[in-house]
């Protein structure tokens, strides 16, 4: 029986087919799904913030929270299981702007910055992005199936679709 | 300043923060009760220090669809104020405010209904913030409200991200209310870390010793 493994906020996990990975209610966070089709390993990280280097705080020990450290950690975990970085491909979802807030608040920019940071990190690691569904103003629930590489996206008031 | 430890703030001033939530929500409920002309009850507010993974479970799961009015707060206190309500409750609330003119059923909210919801949120969060401003003698300027209807997890990611820049936990003051017609809603006040110190300081509480490492 296949199982769908839940990935929480600022969390990551890997799995092998026929299992899948899911993260519920992505808002401005980005869900980065990686897949090595040959080693048949998939991974999903729920990134909250763009850059670990811009934050100097020893209280922050969780690598999955940031795009740079989260993606690097996910790649490392997949490689431990026999995946090769050169074979990996990525799909992105999330990075929405949940509220159209006026004023000097940066709330509206976080989603965009997260998405850009993820793209940049993946480019630096030489992992190509096959598809993405990012931006706009609605939350997304995603399910990733490493078997087929299908990344299913559900949102409120929209039909579910696959990228 | 700037590096106040959330755990210590939460432990030391739990009851004070709770009382702030109580006063704020109490005033907001009075405003709502007057507007709807009915009795509204309120639960004892909760102060919660949550891991990000736990945030989704706060109000019935990450995928629970909620209507949320959010204001960003500027002035002496900075941060966010949220008023969240389940969509079925939102519909009943809107229907009461519009005196029966709202569209029945499960269809999408109309422009007028959304606007009504936004205004209700504006009035009651305004009452909440006003009472805190007069209690603490601090200046609080709320922004115009923004409304969204979406999954609870997606909505709560917004304040979680704000806190994510500072630590791995989210500290919030949550008040829940309900009336005869089952309107369940939540107020969530999410001050920035520095603002916690300012709120507590204005009440004569020292936040010395709260800074630094665990």
C-alpha cells in the first residue's frame, strides 16, 4: 500500500515510490519537490524564508526553514539514499501573496522573494526546474508523486491540477 | 532589545498577555454584539507558543477554509492583527449584518458580502486595538483591512513567516467567541518581538533578563 507522508511548515522529507509526499496549506511559503527518476527517490521541502545568511540568530537551527539551507539539506538527504544531483529535477509551488496589505509592511513581498530564492538555489546546484505554479493570491495544498513526477495542486474554489 | 527570548516572555508573562487578549477581545465583542444586537460569549483567551508544525492544527487543520481580515499595525506597537472566522460562520455573520439581504447557500461570496465582512473585521479589530492602546498608553495605527478566504494553513503562514525570521516558534494571543447562532471566530494578535517588550514595559513590567540565549 502506498502512503502519503505529510511535510509540515519549515519541514522536509524524502520518500520512494509508491509513496508520496504532501504539504497542506502553502501560503507564501514555497514547496520545492525534487526527484531522481533513476534512483526513484523524491523529496519535498516546505520553505518559509529566502535566505539563512540574512538572519543572525542562534535560535534558528532548523535548516528546512530557509530556501538555501533547506534545498541543500534535501539534496543531501536524497544523495544519502543513492540519488544523484545531476539527475535531479525540481518543481515549485506556492509563494503566494496572501494579503494585499498597504503600508510599509513587507508581508506582500515574502512570497515573491521565497520563489526567487528557490530558483536561484536550484540554479546554483545545477538542478533544472521542470514546472512551477507560484505567485497569485491563493493558498495551495500539494501532493508529490516521485513515481511519475506528478505534482498535484489543490486550491480553494479551483479544480485540482497537475504540473 | 531585539533579541528577546520568546520562551521566557511566554513563561514569565503568560497571564499578562492573556489579560491583554481578554481586554482586547472583550471590547471587540462588545462592538460586535452592539452591531448585531445579540449576546455573544467569549472563551478564556489563550496565549500560545507554537512550533511551526503545530500552527496548522490551531483551528481545525491546515485545510480548514477560513475568512480572515488582517490589519498590519504600526506606531509604538508593530505587528499584525487577524480576525479569523470559518466560512459558514462568516456567512451567518454577514447575513446578520446585512439584515437578511445576503445570498443564501454555499455560493461564492458576492462583492457586497466581502465588503461587509471586511468592514465588520475592521470595526471589531479596531475596538480590540483601541482598548489595548488606551490600556498601555501606546500609539497603535492600524492599516486598512485586507480580506482573504483561504486555507487556515496558508493564512497562518503569513504571521509564521514574520516570526520565522527571529526564531522557530510563533507566540500569539488567541481569543475565541461564539453566539447563539454559532458564530465561531478567533482574534489573533501577533506583535513583533520588540513590541512584546514595549507592551509589557508600558504596564510597568521589566523585560530585563529576557534577552539572550536560552
